[in-house]
């Protein structure tokens, strides 16, 4: 298939917006809006902390963003490196294409690294979860207009024509899911007593499960039987995130068997 975010001319619904003489990609506009909306949401909904924690929280947020940006870009560069050699004069290819799965993983790794390095003990997952889901939802609007991250071909009644016939609008499905997830996470934050970091774990589990399911109708390459690279990556992440629960269940199962 084509790279998820590198598409031919006349592809997509509204790939560009002309503004005061500028030809601006809608994908770029909505990526900026996604970051801004997530930041504003974080500022409005984050719990108030002491001054002693404020510097540590800033460091965590900064590394979460840095890790998320690198993680969202790295898998695209690795899997599509040949395009950079094919079009060496088009450096914009370095900036196109991001994956939410990689962004989430990159953010988690970066935060874990800096917290261990600086011996930071505070947890910010409950504050980050809902804003992250909101940013993901808005980012998918950019994917829809650009015509990337699309689904496999389907009937006209169920699909959208991005340029080569009707396909499942998987961007819309994920946008709706992410918005609902945002509302649920925000509701839980405001109404429930939660363990530190619990909401971010809910976010990861919910999104990775959803992504495994929606990949069956997304136009991604099947690398292992009917499974895509992203499905395998999400499955591995789910096992890692829930490893303690899984090990505990296995122990109880063995005891019951004895």
C-alpha cells in the first residue's frame, strides 16, 4: 500500500487549505490543533499540585511529548525508509506520517526513563490520559481530510471515496472512539477515587484493544497470517502492561488446579 500519510495528487477529501496565498496541508493543521487542544485540556483539568512537584511535572510532560513525537515518527521512517532514497529532494517526507501506537509507546518509555534517571516519584498519568485521548481524536480529523490511515475497499453505502474507490472510513471510527474515550476518562477523573496512573493505563488498554480490532478493516500490510504489524505490536504492549495481572491469574489458576 501507499505510505499511510504520503499520498498522490488529488487524493483525500480536503488535503490542502489555501489561506492568504499559502497552500497548507490539512494534516499539519490538525496535528497542531491536536497538540494545542491536548495542552489546553491538560491545563484546565490537571489536579493542583504543590510547588515542589511543579518542576518534576514539567519535566515529565516535556519528556512525554518528546518521546511521543519520536515514537510516532520512528516506525514510519523505518518501514518507509526506501521513500527517502527514492525522493531525496523531497525532505517533507521526513515530517509526514505518524502513528498513534508508536507515539503512546514512545511517550511511556521516555517518561519511565526520565523518572528513573532523576528519581521522580510523582505520577501524572491521571492528568495526561483524557487530554491525550482528545488530541488523538482531533488528529484523526486531519487523517480523514488527507485520506491517510484509510480502510480496505467496501461498498458505496459504507465507504468514502478518497481517490481510488470506496473504502471504510476508519479515521471516522477511530475519531468517534477517541472522543468517547476522552469523555469517559474525564468523567472517571472527576467522579471516582483512582489509583495514581490508573487512567493512563485505561487509555493504553482501551486504545490497543480497539486498534487490534480496527486493523482488520484497515489497509495495512499483513505480516503474520491475517495480522498486521500494528496488531502484533499492540498485542505485545497489552501483555506487557498487564503482566502483573496475568501472572497473578496464572498463579491462582495453578493453585486451583492443585
